[in-house]
């Protein structure tokens, strides 16, 4: 996939206010902890709740790479899109910009959902615009015994990975799941979102082995340094 990387102008940041990490795109390890496609997409910026979020969708290739990793695209379809993007770099940059704008809108809509607040109208408008684009590609299929929703195949549609994302967002927001969206409680501003399926909505961390483990170590450290703990020893 790196063959076509030159076409997109290197590690160009297209998102305002987000820091671009020096980490090489190809080495990115995507973590899918959201439990829903739309939440995983919202988590494509690190430290999202901090003052300095880190952008992870820096190139169109990043977007395709994430889509393959999350199961939206198979590798062959991803490579086909990269070929198409190499032929139309300006259009690919446009899709990347739309993707980041959508991602930021989704993030803010779901953060509002976590706080049981009404989302900002501008963010909802952006989601609805992308939803209208995506739904035009939706169709019914039937294999004689089973009807299903499917996407109209188009190897040249550079934004095809966004269609399932916006449909996932619409499904979560219009179902009981919207009340189960949670946000990592990490005090550094991880901010990642997830579907909390625990009893009594007790999940606090994006991942126990990540922010959860750090909080656990910190808690033990503080406990060990407290005067009451020392008296017991
Ligand atoms: Zn976290």
C-alpha cells in the first residue's frame, strides 16, 4: 500500500487543532475498543478529551488502513481504492477532510450522549449530510431465502468506508445503545468512547490493559504512600 503513499503529499495534517504525531502511518496499530463501528471511528484521534488530541487519520492511506483493520474493507478493495486515490489525489484529500470532520462531529455527538445532553446542531447536520450520501448507496439484496441490507459496490467510490460508519452511528443513536455509550475516565484526557455492556454501567476505562492498568498502578502507588497505609505495615 505504501506504493501510492507519495500521491497524498506525505504526513500532511488536515485537521485543525489536532497535533500530528511523528509516528509513521504504516506502523500504526489500530485499537478497536469501542464495541461499535462508529465509536471505533470516533476513537481515531488519541487523547481526544485533552487539550492536545493526536490525529491518527493523517493521510487517505490511514483511512483505508483503518477501514481494512476494522473489517469494512477487504485488502483487495482497499488496494483498489488506493489505486483510485493515486489517480485522483485531490479527491482523496477531500474525502480525508470529510472523514475527519465527520469523526469530530461523531465524537462530540457521543460525548453529549454520555452526558445526556442534546448535541450541537452543527454536528448533527454534518452527520445527516453524510447519512444522506451513504443511504443513496444502500440497497436490499435477496438470495431467495434471506433479505439483507447491502452497499452498492463501487470500487471507485473513495468515500465508501464512511457509509457503514454513518449507518452504525444512526443505528446506535436511534436504539437503546445510545444510553450505553461511555467514555474513558482517564485523567490525562484519553477520551475514547465505548459501548458499556457491563452491569450497572460500571466500565470506566477504554481498555483495562491500557488506561485501566495505569489507574490501578497509580491507585496502589498513592495508597502505599499514604500515612494510614504506612501505619498498617
Ligand atoms: Zn482510555
